[in-house]
């Protein structure tokens, strides 16, 4: 029996908050530290971007930039709600 995997389109929001330590970068770490979220493609992207900025400010997290890309095939289980985004920013330091 074949197993069907459901996929969907999503917007990937890469939130860059601060530059990584030079030693960590030299050891292969990312250049920027921050958060990564997937939101539904059919939702209002501007509302999500504003929500993320408000959460970063509310929880005293730095902010440099957001990079937006479209992902055509992602499992729906990776899609973040606004509540999940806020919880991540509130609970996880960068």
C-alpha cells in the first residue's frame, strides 16, 4: 500500500536578529542568528511580518532584517500559527 504525503505551498520568513560570533562562524555556524518561520502562502504576509516585529519588540529581541521566500512543497505540519511564532520568540533566545 502506498503512503500519500500531503504537501502545500508556504512562505518562509527568515528573521535575522544579530550577527553570529566570529569564532562560531569560523567553525561553520551561520552568519546571522535569528528565527525561521513558515506561514501559509494564502494568508496576508504583511500581517505576519508586523506580528513578528511586534513580538521581537515586546520580548526585547534585536532585529536586523527579514528574508522572504516561497516554498512550493512543504509538509503542513511545519506551518506556524501566530501563536506559535509568539511562543517561539518569547521562549527561545537567539
